[in-house]
C-alpha cells in the first residue's frame, strides 16, 4: 500500500481509478478496516470513479510519525486526519462514504467543509447534530456496554490483551444473522495488531463521554464542530434493519438536521455492517446517490 504523510501520521491507503475522475473516499469504522469496502470499491471503479480507501489512525499500516504524539481518538482528530489526507492528495472536492466511525467522520466533514464535500453517505447511525454526549435511553445504554467497559481499566486491559476475542464478539452480537467465516474475520483482525490501535480506541470511547482529556492541538477543530449542527451537503443514510448496536429506529426522524437533499434507506436483512452483509443493495444505493 502507498503511504501519505501528514504532520502527525503516515497514512496507508489505496488509490485506484482514473486520477481525473470524481474522487470518492471510503472510510471504515470500528472494529473494521479497509477490507469492509471490497465490494463497493469494485462497483465504484466499474462506474469510472477514482476510489481512495485510507486506514484510520491506529489501524493497519497507518502509523504515527512521532512517539510523543497523543494517541487521541477524539472526533476532531479523526476529521483533521482526513482533511489533511485529502489535501495531501490535492483533492479540492470529493464525495465521502463512511461506516460507523467513518460515518461520523463523514457527517462531520460535511458539517465543517461543505465547500469540499460534494456528497455524503453515512451508515449505521443517524446524525445527532454533533452532540456526542447525547442523552440515552436504557435500551441504548445497554447496547453501549462496551463504551462503559472501556471506561474502566479492566475493560481497557481486556481489549489490549484479547483484541480478536473482543472484536469477534462485537461482530457476532451487532450482526447476529451474519454468518461470516474465519478468513473474513482474520483478514480484518490483522489490522488491530497495530501497536496504537487499542489506545486510540480507548481514548475514542472515553473522550466521547467526557472521560478523557482532549488533545489541545485540535482545539480549533473542536470549536468548529461544536459551533454547527445543520448539514447542507446532500446526504444519504443507510441503516441495517437488524442492527443491534444502533437499532434502525435511532436514525429515523433526523430530517431537521439537514438543509440539503437528504434520504434514509433501511437495508433489509442486515445488521451493523450492511456493506458486508448486503453488499449489492448498499452498492446500488451508493451509486445511485453519487450519480
């Protein structure tokens, strides 16, 4: 894989298709890696798009340039990573497709950089206006058990010590009807061996609920994200009807957060990973939206 250096990261990525074609960034979520986009990537390439798939910080072959850089998982850091990455590739305008963490990044890119994001697709949760510390009902608090577990030192150590066991359980419980095989899981789980993966993950979930400090290097982006809530970029939301992490009902009724074209599609027979579980349905929806 080629690499691109920003001021903090060496980002591993693939970049395929004509360089003068409309670029589409595909951003994976957690616990996942760029392989999640294998089917959609091929369909976009067949459509003549330029398809760019980076590995997020701490994942796979993406590494930090300096040992003293905080292994932050805060959203402002993740958004800045992708903006810097796009600038490094000299992308003035691009569409973005994201799932889970990548979906949150996609929403926030559309929020703070509408002049650069042409179209947005987010999967597996609804936009909440940028309020990460949102109120939760009891059912959703139960679904987020891993957030609370990772807030403890015992949970954090469990993630560090048994990355595959922890993440396999996540895959099995978030998409209970998805019968993935060992090869599929192992191909992605290798990305979790990155030495910074666990620390970025732990900080992401602790920071989301105000349980870990922010990296002051991202204060300006933090303020920009907090100052806005309405997305003007045309946005498509895809949500599996069997998602047991973020049930499909949680993404309904979000139209007020969008001033531009907006569409929500519930993907049948899919859990939290619709791009893996129903790749043809997802590809058709994404291609139609990007057209």
